[in-house]
């Protein structure tokens, strides 16, 4: 069992009440992906079908301005997560995520994310 991932899951507010066995069930559905600096993990407007937790590295959250230029609105670091709003609202992504450094990111598909909500 991946203790790093279990520790990350324990920090997610919607999983506060989950016990270690439930978190282990969630963790086994994760896919660890590696991205290089400058890679986009997701693009503004893409379908919201994945939830992400940053294991290592740093990403920029980018939104397009009225001229279509990307602006950095925030940065996310290890232990941060993203992608939940598009899943919850069943809407397209409201921002792009671009790696500022090489990153490792745990990914959960839509079904696995909603399984979180029913723990």
C-alpha cells in the first residue's frame, strides 16, 4: 500500500471521516502520472472527467483573459488537489493547469472521485 498517497488522501476535506481501510480502497484506484516542466495537465474548457492530487512538483493555474491570453491566477504545490469543481458541477474545466516543474500527479477518474463522496 502506498503510504504517501494515503497521507495525501487524509488531507482532503471530503475524506476527513474515512478510515484507513476506506482510504486504502480509494488509493488502489489512483494512477500516478509524470509530467514534464511546461506540460499541460488539463486545458480550460476540457471536459471535467478527472480529479488530481499533486505528489511532487509545482503547477500554475491559468485562466484566459478577455483577449484569450493565459494569466497565472495561482500556483499549486505537493499535497494540493484540483479538478473537483468541474466534476461536481459537471461543467468544462474553468482553468488550465501547466507544470512549472517536473511533476508527479495522482489521477482519479470521475467514478472513483464520486466514490469518495459516498465513503
